[in-house]
C-alpha cells in the first residue's frame, strides 16, 4: 500500500475551525451589531488626532495599548465609552476568537487614507456595519466588501484604504498590537484575556501600569 498521512486531533480541530469561519462568517447577522450601533448613534466617539498614518477622524482604540516608558495598560476609552467597549468585547467572541488580539479599533464614518499599520503584529479581523453603500476596503487595489462580512488580513504588510461611500459606515477591527520587546518576549502567545487578567484590579481609567 502507498504511504498514508495520519491527521492529528489538532489538525482536525484547525480544519473544523477553518470550515466554520469559511462558511458561517461570510455574512453575519446584522442584529448582533445593533447594540454597538445603537451606542455609537447615542454617543458618537470623539475625533482621534493621533492617527497620523491614516488621517484624522472618529477612530478610537479600546482594550490594551502600549504606553511609552510604562509598558502595557488598558485604554482610557474602555471606561470613557463603557457601553461601546462592552458591546465590542461581545463581538470579539463572534469575529476574532481565532487570533490572540489585544486591541480593538472602532471607526465611525472614518475614511482611512492609504497606509500600513506598522504597529500591528500579525493578522487582524475587520468588519463593517451600518446602513451604507460602497465603502469597500481597498487592499493594494483589490476592493473587498466587508459590510457584515468579516475579513482577515495582515494590515502591517499590505497597504490599505477605504473607498467612498454613501450612508453611515462603521467598522470594528480586532488586532494584536506590537508589544514592547520585554513584554513580547515574556508573554508571547498571550492575548487580551490573559494580559487583561494579569493587570488584575487596576482601574480601566489608568493605562500606565507596567507589565514586565
């Protein structure tokens, strides 16, 4: 008989997970986005002026962030926009359970200019929601419809931007921030849940607690 290849349990699990992602996440139920959409309409996120690579606009980070000279900590936006944050965490379970994300970016009618996300580490998930037409994610010339259709990409190595749209366009992105070297080496493979638990009882409003 010819050579046969045994499939391990891990491979079976990975294949099953890929199968689920490939067929059930092509277009998500709009209803699961309604709570976050409602929160965004009730209270718009403020304009973030530090996104020099992709342009100024209503685009804010949540979850965990790097802080120069202080290590890793929670974003102040977690507490400032608590309703938005809680709903974003629920969506993370549906959209990005297969990656070790640390950070969430919520975009409110934000037209990103051509850019690379150099501070990202590995693949991220993005999905659009709201009542709009157009607004495709353009990845190096390829237009991707992400309205209620999660899309995975490595935004650190592929130039991307947003096409024009009509209507109200929102997106949410789950990604792993490029951790500072001492933290990256010590906690390699840790995601939001593990690192957030490590921060313990520290307040969400203070993101300057050092993890080393």
